C-alpha cells in the first residue's frame, strides 16, 4: 500500500461464452477487499477473449 493507492492483481479465465471462471486475487491487501474485487469481476459483463498474434488466450491477469 502506498498512501491512498492499493494495487490488487487478479487472474481469471474467460470461457468461450465470455464468462469469467477461476477468479482469484494473487496479491493480498485485505481479505475483505480482495473478496469485493473478485466478486466484481465474477459479476461483470461478458468479456472478449484476448487474441495476440492470431492466438486466443483464455487466462487474463489484470491490476486493479
């Protein structure tokens, strides 16, 4: 934690339907805060799978 800034790194899979699976925080600030972030990702709208160099990637790692 740096002042009022906190970074939570979350990793998850986007399935063929654009839904998230296996969502979890890989950094820990506070367990309650981590649960809020993970729950927000799980309840989010559909995602589009990442395509890089004509290859689909299902796993996503983001910093919030």
